[in-house]
C-alpha cells in the first residue's frame, strides 16, 4: 500500500510549484497518495511563506497542532521560505519536526525525508538545471519556473534572503518542459519567477543571451500551446519592447501584474524599487494604449516606514488613475534581514490599518464598477476545473474567473461565454459556441 502525504502550501505561486516538485520527487522514490486527512498521513509537509510575519507565527502553533493529531510514527517536514531563514532553529523550537528543507533545496527532498533532523537550507544551491520529476495538480494549466531567486534588494522584502541570488533556467530546457506539458494536455502555461521579466540576467552554467521578450517569442512557437501567462513582473523592467510583445503576441494573455508597492516617489526610493510614480503611471498608460483590453493587477504596501498622509494620497491617486482590476494590499510587516526593519520612522499600526481599509474600500468600489460593466460581454474562457452542482470553472483571457453550467466535456477547451451575472470575485455565463 502506498504511503499517504499531507502537504499544506502557503504563500505565492512559486511555492505552489515547489510543492508539485516535491510531490514529483517523492513519487520517484516510492509511491505517495495525497490526502487531506492529516490523521491518515505518513508524511506531513508544511511549505511555508515568510513574506509577512503572520504566517511565521502561525507555523509553530500549526506544528504543535499537527503533532498532536498526526498518526503514530508520521513525519513532519517544514519546507519553503521560513525553512530557509529559520533553518535549524525550527527543530530547536519544535523538536517534533523531522526535517527542514529550504525554498532553494526542493530537489533534495528525497535525501532529507528519511534522515532524522536533516536541515538543507543553502541559498547558494543551484537547482536551475535540475530535471524534476513530472507532477501537475492541474493537467490543463502548467506552472513552469523560469528563474529562481531574486537579485533585487527591495528594503521590505525577505525573499532575496530566503531564495538567494537570481538564476535563470536555460530556455531550451523551458521549451522542453512546456512541450511535455502541452503533450499531456496543457493549453496554458504560467511562467514563474520572483522577478520574471528580468529573465536572462544570469544563467548557472550556460552563456545563453536571451531576455524575457526573447523567451516569450521562443515559447510562443510551441505548437498546441495557446495561452501564456507570467508572474510576477517588475515595473522597472517593463521596457517598450516587452510591452509591445505583450500587446501584440496573440498567445500572451491580456492580464498583467504591475506591483506598485507605493504611489509615492519618495517611498519608492526608500523601498529601493528603482522607479518613480511617473514611471509607473507611464508604463500603465502604455499598457492601456497598446492593449486597451488588458487587465492590470497590483500589490500595494501601506504603512511602510516614513509613510506620510501625502505619500499615502499618492498611492490613492495611482489607484484612481490606473483603476486596477485586482489589488493585493498589505500592511507593512517588518521582516528580519531587511533594511526597512531597521528604519526608525516605523508607522503606528492603527494608522496603517486605517489607511489599508481606506484603500481597500475605494478599490472595492472601482472593482464593482468594473465587474458590473461585464454584463453581456463575451469572453473566451479556458475551462480547467469542475465544481459541485454541474458547474465548470475557467479563466477569461484577461484573467477573470468564470462559471458556467457544464461538465467534463468543457475541460481543456477554450469556449466563447456570454456573461449573464456579475459579482465582485467571479462571473457567471452561458456557453455560446462549442
Ligand atoms: N510587508 C508587507 N508586505 C510585503 N510584501 C513583501 N514584503 C512585505 C512586507 N515586509 C508584499 C509585496 C509583494 C507581495 C508578494 O508581498 O507587496 O509584492
Ligand atoms: Fe522581493 Fe523586490 Fe525581489 Fe519582489 S523584486 S521578490 S519584492 S526583493
């Protein structure tokens, strides 16, 4: 009988892909069956995020809980970014943890799984040409890491510390991986990187010369691949050539994440983001001009050290001007190994909380207007999931979640859907062609 694996994934899309890689590697060693019942698992893995403080605090209470409810002899492993930055300390604080595996050491899962108190957290390790086994949660949509690590030094962000320097994966390997996924039924690929449009900056062993625009052109030649998405790009690297490729390449989905962080040029400088409010607005205007159908999403941090009322008004102003279709907003959270955690002008939590709710309230109004205007619109929807009650779910080219009545026959198909009902988070529609 195969062993059972319970795996919890927190954080970003790269963690989701790391989880798939761990499952694939484990399965190459011996068969594992995934379970959602903790008490049945032989192996429990928590794939952690450390970008904000909350999930880190949650980790230790969760380990305690898992330890109490796990079956006798089951192992607990901690993987991901918190594993990278706390390392051995995790085992010191929670001796019930059997192994610790850093975000840049995923390929070593089979080496640590049977070694009591193994810790593998090196951030110099180069996995960029490692041939991971095959495992995809959803066969219709393939996530593919195109680079690992991050070379930026945004003063709020712990990621360069947990994932190390940036290394790109050679483009031929990417083409091979995507072609394989397409052959197994994926029409859509999601290219992943912490700073995805900085692709090609550095390779581990090859001396290839290619940038992100070149990679998009190369990947779009793959036959049978119909949709390309990517996350997360950096506004600084959104040059004209890249935006023109984004707008004109029919395989690239018209949804783009442009993480603002703050609308204030002074704060952007303190964050070491490398662009100004004007540059950000100029890039968004360029996207809207070249590609009016594109949706723009963003990340915003409020309450960054030194944020004045007028800095915050700059953020509100950018929201007003760009009208982001999606906004992920966070209260600044001081993180270890980051410059901003040492800044003296930290913001009072109540002020940050009040600004966050003001920002979210205004965004909700904008989102409602955007979604209300969707009534009657026809979208090409790629269906990839079935939901209870004879419903199928998919994404429009511009990234909206759409539900229709339907079953298996829709899966893996791109179909015209007319929107009949709107809400803030999703749309309902009817299939108008097959
Ligand atoms: N505090 C709050 N939000 C943060 N992010 C990254 N670091 C922090 C932090 N210290 C946010 C940024 C980033 C997103 C993934 O998480 O907005 O784009
Ligand atoms: Fe963090 Fe900045 Fe790198 Fe994004 S680009 S992962 S925010 S350091």
